[in-house]
C-alpha cells in the first residue's frame, strides 16, 4: 500500500451539499480525516460552529504569510483556505473546497482524487441556497458563478457525483474510495 495518504477533494458550487456529504463520509469511514477549512465569512445561522474555522481577515492573512495553507483563495469577497494537516494519523485526507483550491491541490499532488458534486438541477440548487438562510444578493451571486465553477470543475474532476440523495451520493463516493484504496494496496503487474 502506498505510504502517502489518499487525498480526496469535494468541489462544486455553494449549496450543492459538499458539507453534508463530507460529514456523512467521515461518519461512515474511519479511514477519512476531514480538514476543516478556514474562512473570513461570517457563520450562517444554519451551520454548526465547526463547519469552518471562522477567523478575521488579519488572522487569515497572517496564516498566508506563514505559509500555513495547502491552498487558499478569495471567493465572493471572503477568504477560504485549507490548512496544512498537522497529523491525519495515517488516515486519508478529505478536503471540501472551491475549484480554485482544487487547482492548487492538484498542482501540489497530481494523485489527488477530485469529486465534482452536482445539484440535481439549478432550480434545486437555488432552493438549497435559499434554504440555508443566505441573503437574496448572496444567492444571486452564487447562482451567477455556478456555471463557471461547474465548467472548471468538469475539467478538474476525476469523478462526477449528482447529489440528488445524500445517502446514495455518499455511498457512491465511499465505493470509489474503497476501490482506489484496493488499487493502491495491489501492486501493478508489468507485462
């Protein structure tokens, strides 16, 4: 088996369910460690305190200067970043990030596995965004940026998963991860 942990990346437009999927995946798979992203945006009333590490811009910029991020990006006026893992204790690493961050991760680790998470429809994406308490302006900005995010996501993705049912989508990702782990344990045979 490869000594390096598998890096799995969830990308997709806001409201597609990346956070719910990430939570479900780490609950179901003891071999996954979720890296909690940092953000400068305010916490939504509908999300848990540990959805992100919420910091002010000065603290985030200090972490950038100290090179403490695997990747970071500015998106809709807020900073988002994935801290370098302290110690995932040999577990595979799960990242829930924006497409800009996925590009950075792939530049550093071309073996990272990127899952593009799609909404069942743009109408359902809009309903999900409204349902999490975002302002009308924020929903409009997210919907306006979704086509570009999806286009870039298709370029980066190793796998595309439609999140029409949380359990089904999580099960599909878990099956793919298990197959990838099996392939890493089995040495390739040269002809």
